[in-house]
């Protein structure tokens, strides 16, 4: 996990052994899925520029919003859903590879939705979920599309990070990690090791999420 890039936030590269089996969403949470939560009165109905179709990734949601969604989904689904930990997310995004992207070390057009990814993926909104090939684990849009919130509190490096894949949290944490880049950023932001952060309460038009749960 991590890399030897010039970004200190990705250092040091380190081995993580995820202690508990987990499941993670094949796709990012969609507009339709979010609206089901809003229709139930649990989630806030959030406007998105351009009125995207139902199978678009839900975006403009904060970390706090995502927590409301997973709480509702757990209630209606009968299983304990949550955000993935940062270690789980990177494990899933890499798909068993150790390269910069799951398909290799070079950005190749046609593999993901990002600013540098080539026509026709240069629009004002992300493509529908599943528009590109899945990674070796059968997961879609882990690179590009929308940034994805994870459970962890932001730390400026991996020094003292848990080695078992659990969430790295702090009691008074207000800044959370997002991963994966988006359709608005260049290819460097969607590398499997790239990390970024936002205040947990902030809604940004390029931020979304996918769900996970323990397999017990």
C-alpha cells in the first residue's frame, strides 16, 4: 500500500494484511440509489448540475452524507453497510496488481473517465457507472469517475498506519480521505496510490462513494 512517489502522503509504502474478509460495491452509489434514500426521508435530496441520469454516480455528497446513507442502507438491507477503509479501498482498486493503475504503469485512453482520458469522456459530468471495463476483481470505476470517500481520518503520511486494514480514525476527526480521482482531474489523480482529503462536512461536485461491508 502506498508508493515511493514524490507525494509524502503516499509514503512510506508498506505491507497491509487485511484481517477480516469484506465485500465492496461493484459500482459507485448511483443517483437512483441515493434518491431511494431521499424518497424514504433518510437522506437529503441533493441537486446535481445537469440533471444526470439515474445510472450516473451520485456526487456532491459529503462524508457525513455518506454516513447517513450507509446507516439507512443497513436498516433496509438487513446487513451492516459502511464505507470501505482506506486499505480496503486501495486493495480493491489495485485488483491484485502493483502497478500505477490496475491496467499498467501508463495512462491509456479508454480505461477510465478522467480529464486526460480522451474523447468522448471530456464532458461536464461523469459517465454512467460501468461504462468502462472492470478491474481484475470485477470492480468498476475505481479510477476516475468520481472521488470516493473512505472511512479513514486524514493523516499526512502512512507513518504509524494500521497494518491490518482497519479504519485509521481519530476521536475528533473532521477531515476525511477521498480516493480515486474524478472525471474533472488528470490521470495523476486517479493512480491507485493517490490520496486526497476534504472536510467531512463539505459537498463537492466531484465527490461520491461506494459501500462496503464485513463478510461474517
